[in-house]
């Protein structure tokens, strides 16, 4: 009798193990299917920027130098169909959703984007910080595209809306002659750092228009404009203010050299704002070591009296296309609102790792 019970117990144990193994195999197959789907349809990329910064003028906290994690980007992209795709971008250093949109592109001549995205204004605002040639954004770009210092605050040059565009006229060198875009946006910026949606706060929509031409390989010239109204407080008065600006742009790029310049003018309420930048970036060792020279000029009467000029010189070593070590020296020649000369020297050492 004991032998029979022992045999029955062994049989039941064997069946239990087999059932468990079968469930494990089934679970592994399901996980494999999910992993296979994700690896085929979802792509993860990103980059992190860590910097040391020294200024010979104290900041608002009385600090001369500091370490900081400037950006920590995580980007997911994928295809829904051969004509439809999606993109989601999250910034972890200052937690917020930067982009999240669906794009329908049945041809190069026509595409539609809906969601949160970069506004189609200026060449530089279309660029990723992972490939930007210097450690600082150009001041005029930051203050007119909503990156930082704009009257709507800092929104990374992005907003929520709908954009139409495309490329037309194939050239002998393989690129398109024209790149055209038009977008309608709330004008309030992006989802806030608390991950809540910033609601539309006036009854107007902002309009952005963008057109560039590439007559020869590597050379782009263009014009873009942004017309809108911002519901903000200026001079202690909360109201809707004009937020209009226009940009003239030019850029030349080949494997070793990048030259880019933009002139921007417009209004923030009743205040005129205008400025320009010119950037030169040259690889003295192809794909590895590059030298930078940049000039900026900016006029914003509510903050500075007269022109503010900035001169940047630097070098960047590229370990890989998105992994690099950057050293920049910036000299600021600026007058504050009381017309006091306030020159400043700044050194930035920035390391970026990308994947």
C-alpha cells in the first residue's frame, strides 16, 4: 500500500513539474512575442548631457561655478503603418514630456503632424541639442522660439497643434529644392514639469510658416515667421500680447564644415526684439576633432540697454556621432537695463553620451 501511494505521489509530482514547465514555456513564448514586436516596431534612443560651468560673475544664488545634468533625453519612435508613425520624447533631468505626436506621410510632398512638437520657426529650432555645435543655445533663438527667456517661458521651442508640410522638386544631387511647413498651435507651450497639460488660455491660435530652398547640395536659404498672441503678465499687467517674429536663415553643410546664420526680429507685446548669430564649425580631424567660432548680437530693451554681444570659441572631440566632449569659452559684452557695462567670461565643459 505504501509503495502504491509513493508511486502515485511521484506521478502527481511529475505531472505538476511538467505542467509548470509547460506554463513557463508558454510564458516565455508570450514574452518573446512581445519582445519581438517591440524590437521590430519600437526604437529607443536618447542622450545625456553633463556639464561643468564657470562664470566670473556670480549668478542669482551667488555661485561662480557648478556641475549640472543639463539634459537627459529618452526618445521612443515607431511605425503604425508604412505611411503613419509616432514619436514620444521625455526629458528626465527636468521631468516633462517634450514631444508626443502622430505623423502621416503618404509621400515626401505631403505630411501631417498632430500633437506636441517643435514649432516650424527658424533653422536652429529644428535641430536636436545632441548635434548642436555649442554648449549654449543662441540667445536670440532661445528668446523668440520659446526655448527659454521667451515671454511664454521655457518650452523647448515646442507647442501643441497641427502641422502640414513636405518637400518638393528633386534635385540632381539627390535632395529636394524646397522644404515647406505650416503649423497652427495653441501658443501656450508644452506639458508642464508637473506632467499636467497647460490649457489654451485665449481665443486665438498661433500660426507658424517655414520655407527653405536648397539650390545646391548643402546650401539652404530660407524664411520663417511666427504670429501669435500670448496671455501673460508684462509690466504687472495680465493680458493678451502680440508674439510676432520673422527669421531670415542661411546654412551650408558638408562633411567637414558647417556655416549657419540667422537674423530674427519681432515683438513681445510692445517691446521690439531683434538679433542674429553666425556659427562656424570645422572638423580639423574628420568626424573626430572640430573647432567652433560663433558670434551673437541681441537687442532686448526691457533687459539690456543697447546691443548685447557674445563671442564663443571652442573645440569638440567626437568619440561617436552622439558621444562627445565639448569645451567652450564665451565672452559677454553686455549692458544691463540701467546701461551699466557688465562683461562676463564663461567656460563650459560638457560631456554627452548618446545611444
